[in-house]
C-alpha cells in the first residue's frame, strides 16, 4: 500500500533516497525495485527492519531479476531520526510517511531531514488527517496511548508552515487511503475485540481484496473521497525556493 504518489515525487535511477521511519519497508522497497534508486531505510524497530529485509528478498524473488532495483543499492539501518548517521546534503529525496506524529521532538527531526537533503532535493511527508484522527482518539484511548503510538494530532496547515521554516517550499498536497479511515474507526469502536469482531474482519477482507484486485469502482470511489476522507494527508516539498 503506497501513500506516496510518484506522479508528484519523480525518482530517477542513480538518485539516493532516504525512507525515514521506513517500518516494514513499503516505500523503501518500492523506490528501490520500481525506480532503480539507491534506497536507504531507517527505523528504530529492529523487528520492522527484519520484516522489511525479508520482504525485499521476497520481492526480488518474485521479480526474477532484471528489474530496475538489480543495479541499485539497498540498505536498512536502525537509527534515530534526531541523529541521522549521514553527511550533510547526502540524499536527493527523503520520504517521511506516517512518522512525525510518533516523534516527541519532531521539529528536530525536520531539521535533520533538511540537513541530509541536497539543495533542490524533495521531501514527501504524510501524517494522519486531523478530523479522522480525532474520531479515532474519541472512540479509543488505547488506539494512541500505547508504546510508540501517536503523540499528537497535526493541523496540516500548521505543519506545512513548520516544514517550510526549515527551508522548504511546498508544491503539492493530496489525501490518501479514504477507504482505510472507516476501517480504523471500526477498529477503535471495537478495540478490545477487534481481532475477532465480524464487522472489522469483513471490512479488512474488503480492503485486502481491493488492494490485490484494484477494481475500477473502488479506485474511482477512493480518489473521489481522498480530498475529504483520506486517512493520510500527503505533502510534497522542495528544499529551497521555487
């Protein structure tokens, strides 16, 4: 499931891309395999990094070789977003998807992103949509009051302004994963029994079918709903002025 839209974040072979807070690897693997970039994923969770490594190997096996990623570098590192182990201006693009809401000192993380990104480089940052997230918090405390959970609800306009203060210029914004908002509301509503709740399980089956089959109806429906109902707000920036 991709939150980043490559139409607004063009990647070219030979570029170096950092996926900060890569989790289980959905964006860093896609950037490496589909775009042929030198992809680096950083995360605090060793378990998530291990999963990302296995998924990368499985993806390579399914592709059977010959894909863009075969000539590109791929690296996964355990690291802290506040102290990235990279030189200044060492990346062409940084992806930071659904991460900033987890970081206590997210402003320092933004400063580190700006430091490691080249002048003219691009940043894609996504966070949960505020009103969708407020419903989740209202339905379940356990949804966010867990180790590593969401620490805040971002006002998108204020976050965009804060990112721009670190030397960035915004150039596009969109919503993503509208159909997933309902799924998270259902999970929060039935939090204690969510793993066995019939309604939650059936909706999950619908989402899996949608991702695997990509039927035209749900793709058109989600695109229509994303501007208002999208679970994530995705913002794109260039380092420096236009």
